[in-house]
């Protein structure tokens, strides 16, 4: 998966937005839905490419145990976030599915009105 493919996967959902809100890290792309973060990645700055994604805590632990490329969220709440190294060791569809799960977790916390605005 290339940085452009990762960006496209993160922006493939209703109401998805990309921002670079941090002056100290202008290369950090933050992907949001309804104003809430569901993915973060330095799309052009790191080798290998990495993305941090929200995850159900029990599932997060299982993914980390099963895959060396999935670790606790870097500089994030390690209970709710995983950092995924995109180095070819995970199937691309698995990464896409984790992005979708992260988006769904965030959207589920939005009010009914905010969810309707995303459509």
C-alpha cells in the first residue's frame, strides 16, 4: 500500500476529512469524521509507512498478539489505539478493514444529528 492508497482508503467514507492540524508535525495527516479522529499517519515521512487506528480494546490486544506489524498506538491511548506498520506483512484488505472499523467506532459515538450530517 502506497501513501496515496492509504490516503484514499482513509477518505473513502462519508464525511471523511483530512487535516494537518499540528504546526510541529506538518506532515502528520489526521483523518476525521464528525470532528473526531479515526486515523493518523505521516504519509510521506516515514519508512515503512504507518497508520494509527482506533480499535475495540479486546480486539486490539488480539491483533497485537497475532501480528508483529500491529503495536500499541504510538503516542496515543494504548488501550484504544493500534499503530499498524504497512510493510507488506499484512494483507492490504486487512488494513482497509481496520481503517473501516476505526471509522465505524468513531461514527458510532456521534450524535444522531452528526451521523446524519455525514451522509
